[in-house]
C-alpha cells in the first residue's frame, strides 16, 4: 500500500500540473546507450521496487492507492532522440519543458529518461523524470549519481582514451527551470 504522503502527490496531480520531478545530466561526449540500458536495469529497476511497480486505485472508496508489480519494458521508459545539428541548448530546453508538462503514463511505472544525442554538437543530455510519489529531488540526484559512478557508460572517444574511472566526461547535473 502507498503511504499517505505519497498518495497526496497523486491527489494533487492534474492534466495541466503533473506531479513529476526531473533533472538533466549534460555530458561533453556521446553515451553508449546499451551500457546505459544495462545500468538502468541493474541499478534502478532491479534494486528499486517502485521502478517496476505501477500505481493502482484503492480497493475501497477513500482508501490509499497501492503499488502493483508489473513487467518493465525499458523501451517504454528509456527513449533516444537525435537532436538536429548543432544541438542547441534552447531546443533541448524546449523539448524537456514539453516532457515535463506531459504526465507520465499511469499504466506503467512512473519514470522515464530521454537521451538526447548530439547536444552541443557531440555531447549528450539525459533528461530523467519520475513521479513525486516515487521520491523527491534528493532521491532523483542519488539515482543519477548511481548511474554515473563507474567507467563504461561514456562511449570510447576517437583517441581511444576513456575518462577517469568514476566519471563520465564532463558530466554536470542541474534541475531544469
């Protein structure tokens, strides 16, 4: 069963005001999307029940919503978008704004990440959203950091040298406005 505090976020949600939190991770280079998918599966879906549960209505009027285990198809939760050159910041902001104003699908676990390839020419931006009933801003930042803590996600640069262990090249995090 969902906690009362988490249920409040569902009750406050409207079509025009989705109760989601989001962050954007900017990277100076490309990302190996297959490695990202593996990390999301191993570090988030496998370890965090809410990432594989959808929210269902209360069984009785006035009751609390509950969590229901469901099968997770990463293709429904992880999208890849190629930004047209030169991958301008204004375009990324507009796309992230549109995503943030769109409610997450209530028939699936309520989280989604979009990988924007070609940001700032050869960079990548990853926009991650989750419903506030799954966590707060601190939780979201922990999630992003858990995906960034080892080598392997950054695609191999042309020179064949990887960034130092523990970091994606040039990663910065920020909550979008």
